[in-house]
């Protein structure tokens, strides 16, 4: 029985489809890498300061309490917006440039 080009193409297609699951798992990102860890590593490699470092900078003393901290983008710049409750009961809002670490 002669092998036709159509039959040969079908065989190759079946072989490739059978190998697809093995290739997909080799190319996938490991599940134990969390998106937060990947983002943190990418940020640290680009320089600048982390959100934790910005919080430490925004606090005047150890008695100040952080109410909230978030990362925002303004005009293409990454900015940390931190809200702190001071020891005298006032709420202080601080913005810190993520790249330079300077207060805005």
C-alpha cells in the first residue's frame, strides 16, 4: 500500500498534536512564582525603592501607624501614595516617587 502525501501529512499532524501537552508544560511559568514576587523582582532590577521602603520613609517615628499604602501611576510615573495616622491623631498623606525615593 503506497503512502500518499495526504496520509503522511495526517501522520505528522497526529504526532505533533500528541507532543503538544509536553511542550506546553515546558514553556509555562512555574506555578510557585507569584505575580507579586515577579513584579517585585522586576521593580528591584529597574532601580528605585519598594513600597515597604517608601512606607518606612514616610513614617516619622515608630509610633506612627500606616492606614493605607498603594501604588498609582501619574503621567507615566509610578508613585506610592501612603496614608499615616500620626501619634497626635492627625491623618497625613504622603506621595513618594518610586524611582527616586523622593517625597513629592
